C-alpha cells in the first residue's frame, strides 16, 4: 500500500471517529420533548356524561351529520353561567343497556379526572320484556357511589317519557314510573342532585320528539338541558327555545309509515341481537374545551 493511500484511509478513519463522537441517539430521542406543546391547563369544572342515545344526543342531528344533544348543551350552559371555560367529554353510545354503560364507560370517565359526572341508563332495558327493575336500581346506586368515591359529583338523570307515542306504551310507562320513584329515593339517600325529566309533563308532547318517537327532537334536548342546568342551580341561557306548539295527532297513513320505517327495523334488531350502537365509539372520549361564547345556532 502506498503512502498516499495510507494517508487517505487514516483521514477517513479520523472522520468516522469524529462522526461517532458527535452523534448522540439519546439526544435525537429527547429533542422533540424539549419542543413539545404544553399540556392544556386543567379547567376548574370538568364534566363527563355517560349513558346511551339519550345522552349521546340522537335526535339532535347537525348539518354535518353529527349529533349534539342535551349534554353538549349543558356543557355550553355551564360555561355561559359561570363565565369560564370548562372541559367536557361524552362517552355515551346509542343502544347501550345499563350493564355495558357501567362496564365500558364508568371507569374511563373517572380516569379523566372529572369534577361532575352525569349518569343515565336503563332506558333500553325498559323497552325489553322481563326488565329487572330492582337490579337496575341497585346498579345505578352502586355506580353513583363509585363516582362520588372517585371525588366527582354525581348527577342522576331520569330520561324524558316517550310512552305517549309508542306501541305498548302503557307497559313501558309503568316501568318508568317505578324506576323514577326508585331514582328519587336513591338521590335522597345519597344526597345528590336529580334531574327528573320523566316527570316533566310538557316533554311528553309529540312536538318534543323526533320521527322515531324514541329520541328527543332538538327542542326536546334543549328542554332537558334546561332542566339539568336548573338541577345544578344554574340558569339556562335566555335565548334557548324550550317550548314548542302542539302538533296534530298522526293520521292512519302516518301511523302505518311510522310502523314500517321505525317499529319493524327496531324489532328486527332485537330478534337478530343487533344494536344501533354496534361498532360505534364515544363521540368525545377525551376532553374538549367549551368556552363561554354563545353560538347563534344554540338559540334556535
């Protein structure tokens, strides 16, 4: 090997050694952390809603196909009433029975570190034959105790009463009446807030319900939100329309269309063990910030 070639190889080895001395993989790994965005400041009020389609907001569909609903409106109402931003999450999923609500939503909700948790469940259980009302009451109380043990305030809700427009509504109404009596007793025993929408007679009118007669229309969701805010000792935004004019009773043709479009598909899902919530995830599984700025769309 010649002297020139040896000198060139020596320079290459020196360069490689220098590269290794200045290349620090750990520094590459740590570098992004130094520039990571700061975590959002924790709000004083942190509200999580758990439940089924009632709490998810089905019936209050928005132009983009999403749903809003009473819980979203309550979050906005809390921000407006307190004059400060809050954090809000909604883990509710349509079609859920009480057992999955507790098993799938309760602990993830508490893991977020909320200060307020609204709880509603059992409405889908009520629609099925052989409803175990005592079990629903016991599990509801257990869930509320768990929320309080986690350091959050539990807020118990009774859903609105849809039975005036449902086939076999009398049977469902009897179950609902009993569950509401039990819920009121639970709230009194635990000393917690209870928003009783079932006993709001105005909400029973068909003008507050969507075409499927199981889910509230937008005005119904606003009325429920107003009831919930009052249960929290907060005034609803003055611009909310929470009353609607009565509508005529459905004609025979409309009743037949309702049975074809809504009752038959519901029965088919029951017979095949399917749910409207199959494959769905929570619409707001993480915190979102709700600031006290009234949107014009919320008043209509």
